[in-house]
C-alpha cells in the first residue's frame, strides 16, 4: 500500500507547532538530550566525543544517542517529530530533508549558521536542508560511491578495470561466466542508489520540473537504455533479488562478488571485520570510479545526511549546544578520519584513505555526484518504496518499459499531488 500520509502528518504537526510558544522544560535546568543517528556510519569515536564533550560543557545534563535504521526512516521521523516525546536532534538523508524542512518539522538554524560553519558548509547539502532561503537541516557528512573490486578474481576472469560504462556492464557477465557462483557485480535487487547512474549516463533523468509540474522520466528512451544495462548487471549477481544494500561489504569481502559499488566509507568495513581483524580481501582489494558512458567518472548518487533540531525539542538551547559540538573541527575531523566527507569544505582534504589513489577516486566521484529531484514530496516517493519495488521487478525479469511507464505515473501522482 502506498504511504501518502507523510506530508499530511508532518503538516498537521506544523499546525500544532504554530500554536505553541517556547517548548516546555526551560533550558536553564539540566536535562537529557536525545540524538537520533541513522545506521552505523557515524563512528564510535565521534559518538563518544559528542557525549563526553556535551556533558562536560553542560554539567548535570546528559546526552543519549539512539540509533535508527534507514529502512522506514521517513515514517519513523514523521511519527516522532509530531509527538510530544520528540527527539531533540535527528539525522535525515539528504534526499529526505526537504519533506521536513518545508512543513515546519525542524527549528530555524539561521541564528547559529556561522557557529556551525557558515559558508564553509557543503553548499549542495545546505541547499537540500533549506526552505525558502532559511536553513533548517545543516549538512552532516557526504560521500559518493566508489567501485571496489577483487584484483585476483578480475585476473582469474581475464578482465581489466573498465574504461567505459559499457565495459563495466560487459565485465559483469564475463566474470559471472568465468567464476561460477561469483557475482560479476554484487547487486541486491532493491539497490536503486547504484541504478540511477546508469540512467544519468545514458542521458535520462528521474524527473524534471516542467510547466509547473513534475514529469517523471523513467520511461524515456534514454532512461530505458540505462535500465537495460541495470538489468544486465543484476543478472550477473547472486545477491538476493529482493535484498537491499545493507552490509553489502560482508558478502563482497567473503569473495561472493568480484565487484561492489558502495559509499567510499565502506572501505574500512571491507578490509576489517567488526573486531577490526584484517579480512582475506585486504591484499587483493582494488578500487576505481564508476566509468562514464564515454569514459571518465560517471555521475553517481550523492550519499550523505543532514542533521537538524526538532521543532518540538523541549530543550532547544541544549540541542544547539550539542549541534555546535557536532560541527566542531574536532568532531568533523573524526568523521573525516573514518572516510566520511565532513560538512565543512575546509576539512575535505582530511578524509582518510588507504592511498592517495583512493583519495583521488573519492574526490572524482564526489565531484560528479548528483541528487534526486529537489521536491519536498520526494521523501514520499521513498516512503512508498516505489524505486525499491521497481528495481526488484527488473531484477526478476519484469518488462522494463511497462514497469517504467507505471513507475512514472506513480511518481507523478505523488510529486504533483
């Protein structure tokens, strides 16, 4: 069932907020601040630094980090941000931010913009977190997808690092045929993040704003050409056809796949297990930027997050104190040391990488990164899981043009609704 309640639910929250004065629970008193971080991308060192520094700077107050999951995050946030027990600070995906910034779910951060970094903040993420010129969700971290590969398996299959997207697709089939049981590219069926570059590189788009309405583009000739390539790559994979991209580095480092496209920070998960013990792949790991249709680096999906203070935070001043710590050079430096592109552009050169080559690849990928349509209702598309369902159907052999035509109608129904 399509989940279209997001905008209405958050809008209702905004109406309630409009009738409220300063939230209860005055900031002069010690309090517990709740911070929602999503997934395991934020390293433990950063979490520890935030808790310890906050509690040192705010005697008597405590900070608790509550980890959420990306799956179903929009619905989870919609419910939490409109409740009387809202978390104080929340992380949100960069493509999801407009759904909340446009309806009053987050506090205005204009007053602390300079304290957070000002014009040093990642401009694209500032734009994603702003509504009508006001910043509500600041950049948290960024990253772009890098292609990791098993050099030994490439050699066994007789393939080389591809120079074009067509070669990348061809390699996937060649490897799968040469190494039975090994995915040419490890590709769970739901993974729409890695599918979008094939559309973009073939000249297609997700949706364009034209004549006052959104026009979805999955069924355009250009997009269909990219989707055909997606289907070909997915066919080379032994990954679950209905699986998602959670922890995809595990089967890759267990050598179930010769190639994996994943966020740059996945490097550290690939080379070491949870106990930081080196994996078997450490000595045979290579990496490159996804090649474009005509060579060079392809346009890839810009991963990353924004972070905001809930409009219903009971302790907004303490929340601001915590947010300033998150944007300190020390905290952002910890993110950079763990391979995340920090919110401050001045710290971009501090991103840790195994080699200068990997650092250059990350920079190339980030420079060619692209976002989904800048519509406040895009999060509704994600919440409805339209893209995940669509790509699962492609991975299981569905009629691409027929599926794409229906997907366009479904997307337009949401974005123009």
